[in-house]
């Protein structure tokens, strides 16, 4: 078994977990963004290892949105920065 075989499963499972955690829409749902971030890392690693640059490009784009959400739901709360909404 190739080492990248496990990465695609980690990416898929963490993406599904992140989706359901966010869908619960409860106080701890913001942790779904952290799980999505782990999924992004797994998919980017997988894409680089198998040289599938479209996956890398897509996941980098998704990671930008995830990082904005992590900023909004974690960093701005710690630093007490108004989110504007």
C-alpha cells in the first residue's frame, strides 16, 4: 500500500466530519472549520504526492475560506476584534 493511499482517506473522512460538525449548528460547531483545515492539509499532501495539481489548487482555494472562518470564529474572539456582522 502506498503512503498516499491513507492521505486521501484521511482527507475524505475529515471533510465529512467537518461538514456534519458545522451542520449541527451548536456552540461547538465552529470546530468543524479546524477539521476542514486538517482535511485541506491531507488533500494538499495527497495532490502533491500524486502530482494532481488541480486538487492542490482547489484545496488551496478552500483553505483560504477555511482560514477566514477560523479567523472569524477563533482569533477575532480571542483578541475581541469586531467581525463586522
